[in-house]
């Protein structure tokens, strides 16, 4: 279908990315070369320092990753069935990743603080004559279906629970106070977490494409999808 994905780290602990540059799949090599999978060097340095500080203090730290899918066809998902909504499927897949405790699509929670006139994406006709949106607060999904804009999904990872500075607990055999067992622990999991989140989004989109285009082979699915996109293109 020509969909391409990229993932990056947008927050580590209280440190949030300040750069306005949004990565594309063309930035994959640069992201892989960055220690904290952040395109902006200043952001990457702050994220790395936050992890180092947590490690030196005998602690762990979480963060937020973002996955962006470019070239997603219009109409994947459905508004009819709650379980088949594309945003619901993405949320379920991302929440299935260990340590993930929160998921948002597009501006997610930030939209809740806005008035409707500022929160929604206006539709206009672009210079090329095609319909487009002036913003992407919805993260590429409206009414449970993809709207043609890039799909943006974020997942929040809690700090790893096996904290080197062992936390208080209770010995279930004796009922006495105890401390949690600590054998080993990574300090932060957001860098591999970003890649895992990207894979989960890819799997959901692949399933949604299969549901939408059907067929008994990739070639048949591609023909079905091409025919559909031609009709959609004529309307847009």
C-alpha cells in the first residue's frame, strides 16, 4: 500500500522534546545512530542525561514514544463496530506492550483542553486541487477510520519496576515487611520500546488493509486497493 513508518522518542521522564521537526522514514538512519532515538541533537543529549542521572541514583525512568505512519489510505477501519475502529485497534496493540500505561492518537489528551473550534482539523482544497486538512490534531484517524493524514500514535512507558534501589514490600510467607528482590534492571526502555511500538502499529495497519482490500493474494489485494483509491481520488 506504500505505507511507511517511523518511530522516535519524544519524552524521557520530565524531559520533553523541544524540537518542532517531525521525523520521516528518510530519517531512519539518523534515528538509529542517535543514542536516545531523537532526531534533534539537543533533545537527544537531554534524554541521555536524564537516563544517566536515574542510573547514577539507583533508579529507573520511563518516557513517551511516537510512531508516525505516512501514506495510509483513506478509510481503513470502521465507525460501525467498536472493536474494529482503527484507533481502538491501535490503542489495544500499543497497550499490549509491557510497561505501556497510556496511549494517545494525535494530540490526544491535549485536545481535551481545547475548544472545538481549535481542536478539530479544518478541511480545505489545496493548491493541487485535492482536499486536505490544515492541521492533524486527530492524528490521521476520525470516526474510527483513517482520513488520509499521517497516523500519529504515542505510547507512555512507566519506569521499569525492578528498581535497583529496592522498594518496600511484604513477604507473603511470613507477613513481615521485606524489600523487593532486585537481580538486574535496565535504566530505561524507551529506545527499544519505540521500535516495538512501530512494529505493533505496522501489524495493525496490515490487518486493517487485509480487512479493507480482501483477496487471496497480495497481488489481488493491491488491485482491489488501487481500484478503491481511484474512486476515492476522484471524489477528493
